[in-house]
C-alpha cells in the first residue's frame, strides 16, 4: 500500500514517543515491533451539494476539503488531532468565544500568495468591497482528478483567476492523508502551471498557511478584538492569556517570535489543549523554490511558510521575484504533522524531514 512509507518514516516517532510515555508511567515496556504501526482506514465522503469532501481516519474526522466559494480558495477546515482537538480557528465560519476575529482571509489550512501579476490572492475575502475586487485574485476548484481511499489520496485541479475570471495558473494538488501512532499527516504536492507569463513579486503574504485556535497562539499583551459567548465583538486592551501556551520552535533552534522572518527546514508550533500536549509541524522540501523557506509565523496564530517573499524577510538583502513563462511549471511540496499526547523532539522531526526529502 502507498501509505506504508509513512509507517517506515515515522516508525521512529512512534517508538520514541511511546518510550517516553511508558517512562512517565514508571515502566520499562516499549512498543518495538512494526505490528503496532498500522495504516489507518481513510475514507472520503463527498457532499456535492455542500461542495466539500469529509476526510476521516479510522472513522474519526480529520478535516474537510471545502471548495464552496465562500472563501476565494479551497481550504482544509477544520483540522483535528487524533484525540479530537480542533487546531484551527473557528472564525469566520464558526466563531468561538474568546477567539480573535481579525484577518477574515485566514481560514483553515490553505495555499496562495499575495502578489501574482499584481493581484493579491492572499488577502481576498468576503470583507473586500466590490469596488476593490479587481485588485484581488481567487483560486477556483475545477475538478477532482483522483479520490483513492486505499492510497489516502485526494487529487484536485483548480485555477488561479483574476476578478474577470481570466485563468493565470492551473493548479494540480495532491493531498495525501495518513496516520502513524498519534501523528496525523498531510502531504501537499502542488504544481502550478503558467497559462500566461506570471510573476510572483516579492511579498510578505504567502504561501502555505494555517490559522490556529486561540490556545495555540503565543501569550501576548497586545490589544485585540475578540468574540464573546454570544458572538458579540469585544475590544480588549489587556488580553487574558489563560490557557494560551503556544510556542514556535525551528530547525535552527530559534523559538517564539524570533522564528518570524528566518529560514528553516521546518517549524513546529506547540501548545496544550485541555491539558493535552499538541503540536503542528510544517516541513519544507529541498526541491521547492526558495528552500529553505522563510517563515511568516506570527504570535497571534498565523503559521505560514513563504519561500517567495525573500526581499521582505531579508530587509532587502535578497530578492527573488520568481517568474514562470507561459507553459512553465513549478512544484511545491510540504508535509504537515499533527501530533498529540506528547512533544515531538527536534530529532524526531528532523528524521521525518530527511525521509520526506528522499
């Protein structure tokens, strides 16, 4: 089976995490045979009316692939751990008490960019006035190319369009879903083919991103706007950071806000949800343009990797302004690890990075 490779590359994670858990219980028992690493049953439920595909692992919700047009790009939402914890922010779909309501374009887990031939795909949302729409682009789902439960593969085609529905890029994305132990995995392989000459001008806003739940944010004393239990907007000058314990850790050893604007092979965002250790790790691929990517990782819950905005992140010391001529293509590959119940170590993540890049 195609998903067996995950058992091989993350078997070490299962063994080491299990050893740590057993040590905490005061026993020397280890999980040490491969029979404990099994491929989950992946199921896809396509609701054509709602324009979404429900992705479940062993009968429990992992995420939904949503292409209903309410967001001007396809997204994965929500994203859940094996234990059922929701890692994504509810706003703007399902606002939850105490969460931020900024940046309505930060929805679920997505992939786009802030300047493609001068059009802003990143910041587009329902909040943009009609009079301003010509400055923004949208990614429109076109068709499903593959939906293979045995392989855990969902493959789709989409188009990056102007406000007048002119196609700039053809996107082919393969999403592979898997699970090993307490680690749920999403591999995203996206190929962009230029249908005309396309310029990805250096821009801070990009490319693969997720907006996380309040508990996954870093503690901060900055003022912000939140929703209350009734959905009303409340402006708060001094934040209540109770239960907010997020922290970034990068492959180069940086932590917290020091991660923003730096190059790294991977970055992990860890916290606790209902007293359970939780983490999201995004892993870059060495064949991606701009590897190792810059990280657009904010304390307020935006967690993104941007390999193309080099001029911004380097304070002008570097410049990329990546271009594709008509007919040319490029591919971006990312791995996302959703882990619960223990802390993935840098060594464990580095091994996953190495295997992902083989």
